[in-house]
C-alpha cells in the first residue's frame, strides 16, 4: 500500500473516530463540522491532486489536533477509548503525511 492510500484511509478513520466520539459525548453538530472541515479539505486534495505541499501543510495543521486531543486524553480523569484511538490515529496520520511529502519531493527530484 502506498503512502497516499494509507494517508487517505487513516484520515478517513480519524474523521470517523472523532465524529463517533463527539456524538457520544454530545458535541453540537456545528462543532463536529468545524473540527472536520480542515481535515476534509486536505483529505480531498490528497485524493484528487496530491503534492508535497499538501502533505506539509497538513502536517502542521494536524499538530493543533494533536494538542487538543492530548489535553483531552491526559487532562481529563477518565478519557474514553475513542479519545485514545483518536490520539493514536493523529500520530499515525502525522508520520504518514511527513513521509508522503518526502516521497513526493523525492519523485519530483528524480524526474
């Protein structure tokens, strides 16, 4: 499986996990949409027109999601398993995005 497909599948899983967790804890729909909007845009761009720049920008943006999820997981007394899963998915998506950007840049230099 190449990094692009792995990135798309992990990002989709992250969106699904966060939406499920948000529905369970009672987050308003507008909050779920606002949280999911930037990830959805980068997911769409990686699907339609992948470039190193898309993956690099996504890597920086996902760090904000990492920060908020860390506050939930390590700041609340009883974090749910979905919150832990979300944290793991964020870390995995970050590493895949960094390596996908590297692969894109390596392909550009070879041609």
